[in-house]
C-alpha cells in the first residue's frame, strides 16, 4: 500500500520540522507538503491531494479554527486533525464544531500523535482520555447553569481574550492577528458586552484570571 499522504500546517518552524520527522519515521505515513498559514494550505490541498491535514490552532492571520472551517466547507471529505498548546476543553469542542476529526495537545509524545493520525485516517474521531473527561465534566455545569459566558465568544474574540490575558496590548494583538487596531478594539468591546464587564480594567483582570486558570488546569 502507498503511504497515506499528510499536509502539515504550522507556522512554528522548529515544531513543524519535528512533526515532519516523526511522521516520516512511519512506513505507512508520509508528509506530502508543508504550509505556514491558512492561505498557503488552501492553495496546496487541490494540488497535493492529501489524505489528512494537520492544522495548528494558533496560526497567524487566518486562525486554525477558521482554516478548519474553510477546509471542511471546500473539501467535505478531508480528514482533519487539530494540534494545540491549549489544554482547555473549550478549544477541543470548538475544533470539533469547526469540522475537525480530532484534537491533540502539542505536549503529547510522538507515539500518541501517530496513533491519533492513524485513528483519524481510519475514519474515526480522536480525543485524548483527558480531554474526554474535561468535556464530560463540563456537561453538568452547562445543564444547570446554562452556557458558559466564555463560550459565547466567537473564535476570534476568544483569541483576542487570551492575548489580553497574556499581557498583549491593542497594537500587539493587531500585529499578532494581522488585523487593524480598530478591529481589535471592536473585539474588545464585544467581549466586554458578552461577559458583562463594566470597564477595560475588569476585562484585563478577567482575561488574566482565565488564562492563568487554563494554563495550570
């Protein structure tokens, strides 16, 4: 059998090199291409015809979630695996809703990643046992208390919220996401309204608290 073809989309060169090397050690898998952003990935898919696309959730410009949605819309049969630094189950849920067939945290070892790749290529979905437990633990809260305020944020608003929590200012967020400062300010106002926060100070404090909790959870 020919090795299954994989397109890797990640803008961190060192991690991408390691990922390509890990996949290349498997006789049944091969990396047919690499992309550093969403536009490049969308241009390569029709030409390379991969069996699976691995997407980093934290891409610059078009986010990994937006890219996942675009790929799912344009190539409905494509298998998609999202990689992320985030342990928060909220990101895994959003990735699956966006059309991903699996979600793997970057801290996992190579064996786990390869197992996830094979499971997704076999037609199944993949979530680690830890993430399954995290999602299941959230169900009672959603049942009795309604949707979490954070879950009301759009994917882009969640990105902005997290960057605020990491200490980024408006200009830094704009540079990171390749948008205008005005767009960032609009996102900040929308976030404040959705989280029912009265001031920028409250927004920053809430973002720091959430980011710290997510980091250590």
